[in-house]
């Protein structure tokens, strides 16, 4: 796995994976007008997306779900497994629960419908590039509806701290503690006097090391280990 250091002032490198040429051309035209975003490659299949993600060191991949050969879910899982710092945004017409939760479980950090306004896609790109998660409004509502049917999470008695967090650096533990306090990446950056991009990298590392998919799961782990209660 090749890791690429980036600062908050760098251009966001985008790889676009979609088998419809006209859609790719439309997205390319949109991205050309954004000064902080650069389209570095295009793929028409999942296999090609995986290869180019390795070669081009993209910060964010815009991933269609239905493509010839390897589909978007498998491609997402493979890319995130090889390059956990790469953010995947699913861009699709499918908004059924199965597609949404399969994509998020595979490691996608964004989910935007193709008929969303163009500003939504740009916001998702910038958020995911900073290590955050952004779902389009219809998708976010579906996720909330699913969570509303789950029983309230009651943290069990704290487990031994060292067993849960030995793999985290001191800085990653600090970031996790602030996540558990409800702070967003920008607020964490201000508190620790580091860039948002650096915070995003720490968050990605935390998710990978704790084997969690989102901030909610990370918070549960922090509570379980007693980390959120420390000063």
C-alpha cells in the first residue's frame, strides 16, 4: 500500500469510476470549475478503478455501483482494503436499503444520488477528503430510520484500556477521545492545533485499527474502553 501525505491546502485528487461515458463527461465538466479539485483519472469498470486507485493515489473515488465485471461494492472494499486513506463516494441512482448499507459496510464514506444537485457532490467530495462522512439527504433519512429501530446502546462496563487501544498512537487516542465528546474534524483540528487533513488521516487510521466503519461505532468503542472518560 502506498500512502500519500497531503495538507489541507492541496488539490483534491479525484478518480471517477462509471461505465456511462456521458455521465463521466458531465462530472468532469463540473469538477473542472472547482479550483480545489482535480480529476486525475476515469474508469469504466471496477477492475480498472482498483488499478487506477493504486496508480494515481487518488484522494477520493467517485464510484458507481453497477459496472461490468467487478461491481462498485467489491471495488470499494478492495480499494479501501489497500488504501484506507482513500475516500470512496458512491454516486448512483440506487437508494434501496440493501445498496446503501452494503456500500457503507464496504467502506464508502459518502453516498450521493445521481439526481442530486451538483453542489451536493462537491460538498461530499470536500467533506470526505477531510476524513468525514457525508450522505445525501434521502440516504441520511434512510440511515436514521434504520437506527431508530435499534435498541438504545448502553455501554457495558469499561474493558481494560490497553487491550482496546494499544494499536493507537497517543495522538490517535486524543482524537478518538474528542470524537467521543461529539467534536467534528474542524473543531478537533482547532483544539489540537493541527490541520483538518491531518485530523482526517488520524480518523481513518482509528477506523482501520479499531475495525469500525463510522464515528458512531468508534464512540461506542471509546466508551467501552473508558477512553471518553479520561481527562
